[in-house]
């Protein structure tokens, strides 16, 4: 048993060896024992995707399934993800779980992959109807939640839901991010006519770009009162810019997703709120659903994994704390 623990303690082996060791150490259904279900995320280095992988890893352990943990080194590496998908399918797995990096570019590769194996989508969509099941946050609703949170934060600071605001999106053409943007803009237009979107900008997948964009916006727009940073990377850069300029009281920020850095900004007041998903559940249920599909079982076509607005006032609630501090090992 000490050998098992030693193996499990090495992160380098968690993806393949860890699942295999556990499969032999724990009782599992005979069908699942020889099953391989790769999971392909957008960026293996990001904390958000590490949580997704942790959920998938735990599902592999619980179900006795081998779960190779795959993905590019950056969300902008679209071609890299396509190659990873093609290589994974060539290994003839029971099914594949994937979060597409880019909506249009991954459509045909997923269509092609689905001719050989069942494909389960998580987090972000693609221009394909081949998914057997799709598990994600309702990102349009997530955008609406962000708009409500930003309006409330601005009102708390100024006494009214009015002023100039900005949207910063990490990359163009990403399904989940475009849906958040759509939901945010629709909610502002419908519910908060006093809020004026003066800039709607895209980054290049780097937090430093978010920092630089935010710094430029601060300089050029002295009446700015609010920002929606639609993913973790943008929230990191924006939060840093607000913190460095000590503008947390004047400019309210709502980010999307969380890590130690953005939670720190939330505690310090540089960020007013974070819309937090449940990436652990996406990874876990993605693998669980893939196994069910590979066994010919009926599954839900679309599953909403939920989103919550986290503020300094509610971050200690047990439900919220579990989302902010997931177990990733």
C-alpha cells in the first residue's frame, strides 16, 4: 500500500499511472476496468483547468477508469488542441471528454472524431452537433449574474446604477466567453439603462495584456466606474491594475472564475465580485457521463453545472467556500 501512496503522490503520474494504480487497488466494475477515457482541456497550466482535471481524476478513481489528462499549454493554441484530439482518438478510447478552445475551429475536428468515438463536451461549445452530452455553466446566465453584481457594486459605491463601464474578453471566438458577453450586454441593456458600455475589448490570452489594457483604460477614461472581466486570466490582469492604482473604491470589477490571486483581490477590495462555476463537477461528471455513453446508457443532452456570484460578504458560506477552495490533489 505504501507503493500505491508513493505513486499517487507524484503529480507527474496522476494523469495515467495514478488512475491505473487505483484501478488495481480498488474494486471496480469489470466493464470499466479496461476503459480509457481521455479528457482534453484548453490549458493544463491554468488553475481553473487543474480543477477540471482533478474532478476527472477522481471520477477515474471512483469508477476504475483510466483518464489520461491532456491539453495544450495555452488556451490560444487551437491547432495544438486539434492535434491532441486526433492523437487521442487514434488510441481508440471508449470515449473522449473535451473542452473546445475555439468554437468554429474545433467543429470539424470534433465531427470527425465522433465518427470513431463518443464525444462529451464540457465548459465551451463547438460548431458541431456530434456531442453525445454537453456539460457547462449556462454562460449567458453567467453574464447576466455578472451584470447584476456589477450594478449592485456600483450602486453601493455611488448610490446609483449609472456610469461608464467596460467589458474585457480574453480571446475572440470562444463560445463560453461570447455567451457571457452576450448575457452581460443583454442584461445591461434591459435592466440597467444608466450603465453605458464605452469599450468592448478582446485580449490575447495573457494576464499581462489584461493588465496593460486596464491600465490604458484607466488613463483614458477618468469617469470609468465598472469592469466585467469575463474569465480568470482577464480578472487577474484587471485586478492587478486596480490594486496597483488603488482604485477599488472608485472602479468596481466583476470577474469570472477564481484562484488564489483573484480571491486575494476580492478580499482586498480590488475586485468586487467573482462569478464562480463548478469546474470540479464538470470534470467529474464529464468522465462519468462518458462512461455511461460508452456502455450504451441514455444520458442528458445538456447539463447546467451552475454559477454563483461570490462577494466578500458571502465568501465564507460553506457552499461558496467549497467552490473557492476545491480539492485538486
